[in-house]
């Protein structure tokens, strides 16, 4: 991946995940939204929290201020923390998201040095960018300089042997099962030193 490729891919993902400032929320409205997001009736939610149906109904309708003990029961029943009862999710965030990427179904993005397959590409506003990469480069001269970008990065070697080059460390040879976690603002490049192209799993943070 060239420097421009890396910046382009990560910048698009970051812009896609930018969240606006979220104002404080009404407890009753928040509890109702959390309950409905789980598809629970008042009876079901009250049972999960160990509260009377009438008590939960009054909380949702702003007709009573729950005690801290009741708040703890609500949080346990909804499987969240107490502070989350008073904090709305980021704008546009969808609770309980799931994306499955089947083999050979990822979004391909080939460059002169890597063949990337973006994973979970259907999810927007992600905080991580996971992708599978086939390492085609065999020497540092194939890159147009160091790749650098904001955030942190994790790589895991799936097949073959690679060398991880970084700006402040000696080159590190890595084999199947080896992994590395590093500051992505530090210049870094990866080359394959095995007979066949090595493959790795890469995860880049977007925050």
C-alpha cells in the first residue's frame, strides 16, 4: 500500500464514522428506547430488572425518580452500566450491529505492494478497520516511502513469512501466528520473505 492509499482508505473510514456532540438524554425516553431496541414488553423488561411493571412504566413516563438501587437493577436487566442509562449512543450509532464477511466476499482493493480485502465493509461508523492482506512486495524499494497515519495498528501473520520494517526499530521477521501492535504514526512497511506471498490480518483503529 502506498502512503496515499493508506491515507485515503483510513480517511474515508474516519469521515464515515465522525459523530456529532450528543446532548444529555431524558432517563424515561432512554429506558424506553433501550427496552424497545431489545424487543421487550414492559412485563419482560420489568422481569429482567426485577422491578414491578408499574414502577418501570412510571420511570419511562417520567412520573417518578428511581432510587439508585432501582437504577442498578435497570442497568443489570438491560445489560449495560448505570452511566449508559443517561448517555445516548453516538449520533447514528446502531446498537447490536453485526457483520459477517464470508470467505472471498470482502471488498477488494489491490495496490502495487498489497492485495487488500476489506472486512465488515457494510458497517458504517466503525471504530476499527479490519482487512485481510496478501503481501506482494519483496523489498523496501517497492514502496514510495514510509506509510504513516493516525491511530494504532495490529497485524497477525496468517501464512508465510514477513519482515516488518518500522521507522524506529530494526526489521522484525515474523511467521505464521506472530503478531504486532504498533503506533501507526510511526513509519512502517511490510514485505514478504517467503517463496509465496504472505497473508496477514490487519486491524487499524479509526479513533
